[in-house]
C-alpha cells in the first residue's frame, strides 16, 4: 500500500506592488519544494497543501 505525507504552507500576502516579483518568489519556492519531491495538492483557508509519497 502506498503511503503519503503532507506539507501545509501558510499563504502570506507580501507587501508591495511588484506583481512580477511576487510571482518570481512563489515560483522559486514551488521549484524548491518540487526538487524535494513535493507535489501541489490543493489550497484553502490560507494554506497550500503539498503531498509526496513516502518510501516504506
């Protein structure tokens, strides 16, 4: 049976008007999580939820 673990990341609104920088920062964070094996699952109530399979 496959097993999974979840990671919840709080969504914080960054101050500033530079939307391109906000997108770039988010992309960097998501790529770092992806390199660690995390896959975006869903979001809601101020958190993003990521999932990855756990080796048994």
